[in-house]
């Protein structure tokens, strides 16, 4: 979605000062360039990625649409857009998550009757790291407690490794 500079400025002016500083910080700019280089993006694609990230930071683009917007703006496949979004999430959004939540918690609409919605904290994903680990890696480390044969029955009888059976 395209916004006029007046709409962007009006939305920017409603943000807390700390979030305003974060949007224009050199650190965030360097992180965007690093993410672009890591993912072999062209300079123009890095610029589009930074613009799309800025819309999320302003509260004009919901985080749930971030991957789809990266895919559309950069003209790349979904898996690559998802990987880039993960990098942006880790490098930028997690560090300013509280600022984004506070900025989006106050209901506001930019441009009056233009129908532009500012998104709230409910649009941000939860950051429960323990739960995230279980979802992603939990199945890799599950070890069966009992030895079973292919039919699903417990094995009994002599141990082929000559170990004591308890």
C-alpha cells in the first residue's frame, strides 16, 4: 500500500520519541544492510526491505503480513522472504518490540477518514522462547524410552548386546 509523505509524517509524529529515534538510527540502517548482504539482495532490494520494515515499525503494516510484503516488494520466493523476515525480526524487531507495542497500543488512525489503520500489540507474535524451542527442535531430541520392534511390541528375550536387562 502506498502512503503519502504527509500520512507517514503524521503517523511518525504519534510515535514515542524512543521509537522515532530507533526508526532513523544508524544501527538499524547497518543491520538492514547486513541482512541484505547476508541474503544476497541488490541495493534497490535492500532499500525496499528497509522501507517495508519501516512501515511495520510505524504500525502501518501488520507483522503477520510482513513476509508476504517482502515477497511482493522484492520479487523473491516465499521461503527466501521468510528467511529475510526472520533475520529482520531477530536483528531489529526484538530489540524494539516494547517500543512498537507501546506505540501501537493507543488506537489511532492516520489521515482521518482515509481508513489507514494503526496495528496494535495483538498483531505482534509472542516471544515465548521456551515454547519456540519446543516447537522447532523438540521433536529432534525425543528418544524412545523402551526398545520396540517394528510391530510396536516390546522386545523381550536375551539382549543382543549382552547387557543386563532391568
